[in-house]
C-alpha cells in the first residue's frame, strides 16, 4: 500500500489511532474475502479499492478540493446525490460500519443508540476517517430519532445541513420533500458557487441511473440457479458504490458483469450444490460490516438479495429521465427518493413487506433473515409485521439482532446454522 | 452400524448410543461439561468405547455449543435441529419444545417431526438455567437442594429482569428476613415467566414438551404448565433430547 500518512496528517487526522485501523483491516478483509474460492477476476478492482480505502479515493477528493471543488457527505439514501453532483460537488456516503469508531461515539451518545450512529459520530470526533475530514457539508436527515438528535451533537464540530424528511407518504408529504430538495439544491449552489442548469441535472440523473442499472445487472445474476458470484462480493461492491467515482465504478461493474455472463453461460456457481438461498432484509450494512454475509455463506447459505439500503433499495428503481426543466426533474427525484424507498421511518410501511415477498420470489429465496442493528427501534418494531406476513406467505423467516462487535458470533452461528439446517430438511 | 449423539452443552455433556434401527437407546451418559470441552468429549469417547464396540461400528454426531470440540465426530449439527428431532422421538410428531439450557433457552416448533420455526433468548441469561444456578449459589445451595426448598415456598415476585440485579435483589430479600423457600420459589417463578414470554413469541404446535436439565423438576413443570395454561409434558430422558436427536440424524 502506498504511504498516505502525509495526506492524513494534513487532514488533521489522529494518525496514530488511525494506524490501528489500517493494521486490522487487511487481516479481516483477507479472512472474509480473499479466502473465497473461484472468485471472478473482475473483483480485483474492488479488492484494490478496499485495500486502499482511506488512500486512493480520499486522495482524489483532496485533488478535487485543491481545484476549488467541494465534497458533500450523506448518511441516508433518501438524500439525492444528483443534486450535489449537478452543482459540481463530489458526493460521498458517510455511513460507518466498524466497531472501531463506536467507542468514540459512545463518549457523546447514550448507550442505547444504534452502532451506525455511534460509529458515524465517533469517526468524526476521533478524527480517524478521512472522508469525515474531507466533507465540506454533512447532510443529515430527520429519519429516525437517534439520527435526528445525533446531528445536533455532530453540528458542534461539523458543518451540517439537515433535510426534513416526512414520516408519511401522502400527497402533501411528497410536496414537502420536493420542497426540501429545492432547498438542498440552493444550498449546494451556495456551497460550490455553481448554478445548477437543466443540462447538469439531467446529466447527473443519467450518471446515477447508469450506476443503478449496472448494480441491477449484477443483481440479476443472483436470480440464477447457479450463482456466479458470492453474496458478500456483491455486498462489497454495493458498499463501495456509496463513495467511489460513479462513472468509474459503473464501468467496473459492467466489466465484471461481462465476465459473469460468460460464467452464466457455463453454469459456473461459486456455491456448493444445495446451498440455501437467503434473502436479507432490515437495517443497513455499511462498510466494513460483512459479518452476516460471512457467517451465512460459511454455514452453507448463499445470500441472494438484500432488501436493505445497502442493497436493492439503493439501485432497483431508476429516476425518470424525461424531465426537461429543473422543476420537473426535481419532481422525478422526489418520486424516486421518497416513493421507491421503503424505510421503517415511514408509517405505515407495508410496501416494504410487499417488496420482501416479491423479492423472495424473484430471487428464489428459501428463507429470509430479518436483521436488526441493536437499538434500532423502528426496524425492530416493524419486525413484527415482517415475521407475521412472511409466516402467512409460507416463507421461513429468522429474526436476528446484532451490532458491530464479534461477541455474539457463536450465538449467531447457532441461530443461522439451525435456520439453514431447518431449510434443508 | 450404531449411532451415537454427543451433546456438549454449557453446563452438562450428554451422550447416547442408539441401536441400528434407531428405535432404542442402548446406553446414555451424563457428565458436567467442566472447563475443557475437549477433555469432556474425550471422556465420552472412552465411555462409548468401553461399551464394547469399535469406533468403526459407530457413527458419531456432535451437537451443542461445544460441538466444535469433538474432533472425532463424523459430522456436527446445531442443537436446535437435534433438540427438535430428539423431542419428536420422545414426545410425538407435533410439539412446541421448550428447552431450558444452562446458558440459553429455546422454543422449537415441530410439525410432522420437522423443525419449522424456533426462537432463542437473547444474550441475557435471565430465563435460563444459569439464572437459577446463580441464585442457588448466592444462597449457598446446590441446585437439587434449591429445588427441594422451593417446593415448600410461597410465590414472591423477583422484579429484576437481569441476573445480576436479581442477585442483589435476593441478597436484600435475605437481609429482610424473607424465608429462603419463598425466595427460591420466587426465583423459579421468574424463570418460568421469562420462558413463557419466549413461548408466546411463536405460534405453538401440538403439546408443550420440556427438554433439558429441568425435566425432573416437578415445581418448574407445574409452574410452567400453570403459566402457559396447558400441561407441559416431559420425561427423564428429555435431558438427553439433543444427544438423541444427533444420533437419529446420523447417516
Ligand atoms: S435505513 Fe432508513 S434512515 Fe437509514 S439509510 Fe436507509 S432509508 Fe435512510
Ligand atoms: S439503523 Fe435504525 S437507528 Fe440506526 S440510523 Fe438506521 S434507522 Fe436509525
């Protein structure tokens, strides 16, 4: 790996502590990823991106900023990246999936806060993530209570911009979100000093739709009986898609898919025959949270789909490209970003249940695992309906609650192992 | 070919040997899991060998949370699958199996002798054997002494959900001069109500069937039946359910 210490220093990072993370990551990545057999060659690009996760891309962002560019960081897939991109900024995801940052967040947040929020605040306050140093604007939203209040604390150190997402999906709520996106556009224009033109916005919509289409093309391979790529590889690609350059990652995913086309023709599978097909649903799995995929796929399962923000919700639906004025395009963004994402922060949210049932069929899942990040109240509560409705539909379901630590690895092994055994008898 | 099941739980290790047609339990053995599951597993193997068969005559399946410490096993399965199978062997094809283990408690739904659903308690040890062990220890009793005492107690309410807090609650009850039998009885009641909550999370099937180390505790069975509003069945062999299931699943 190249030496990025000078860059990290210049970003005001706590380099000593950060070195601990740099030391731990290659081992974890090797165990989970590089140990897989028969991986597609096209994964090389993604391996490299992860190996230098705090190097290559941050260096690009530094370069962009040197030339006067701005970086906008987001925490939720309801927030449209098309807007900052159209304003000439780089958009990057900021969700944090490692226990490494959790204690830092715990210094300021109640213990009963979900690890995703704790890790996000920890990454900023401990100065151990370059992305959290590079963002010129941190875009929070009023989704769950945990985040909403955490933003107030984060705002003491970071330049925050909060978007008010509705809790219901009535016509007036759509209008409200549309209004919020207009406000976001203005804020991004102020930040970058660039006026968003219809041409720029249209180009941004196309750019991100192409990324979605590539990710969906990749997902299609998971519907096959012989699946040519592991679930954890697809998860990794999805996680990287949150912060890599959109055009480049689109090209890389498509290249990988060309290779998978060949594999599909020859009925190549990376799984043993009879592997149980698992659909995951629930709270997001931010990088480097690979724990569940790893457990499932080492216990004789194959993850075929994620009904999650780090999954199908991120890419399944595209934005309507037919708009010609800014207003029209923002209307289309509103439809996509509010109408097509079914997060538990909305009430009611039965569309999500319908999605899970539909996806279970499309991806021929043998069973569903409903994952809840500890202390995520909204997904936990919604689990009641997920379980009941899947039971009614005759689809086996297992509910699991976990966090970013490895303390529960043995218990999870028993639960997931028993679930897979159950699907097999 | 005979079939053996080895179930290394957190507190007790169980082994059974089953006949070729898998209809009969030929021999059974029970010992504390101890500190070292590997050693315990070796002792169970010597016991098996002492029965007069050679290793090649027996197919060995390991289960329980110490299943990875049984290097000589031909294969391993989780305790949920095995408990379900073993309970169905003992109690019938449609059951709601309640297994109160040393460290975790599980409810397994069996239909047509197949596991169709299950739920386990979370990390917390309330509602497991551990809870009663800690309380007995605190009162300076062995578990059998504790149960004997509890039989004569009145039901008092232990309000703490967590084992650690319940322990200090018991200390203060003892300080107040509350009769020990009442405290023991209350502790059993506390476990029963936790277990009943877990049971209520799943749609039950057939009759209730208790497996695990408490299948010979009349008080616990009685209280559990009362709380669930329906008789809980069991048999002394039910503590071997995991090992029986493992043996039955040997191929
Ligand atoms: S789970 Fe909900 S709040 Fe979290 S990123 Fe997804 S849509 Fe946003
Ligand atoms: S996982 Fe739940 S609690 Fe955590 S940020 Fe997302 S919605 Fe909020």
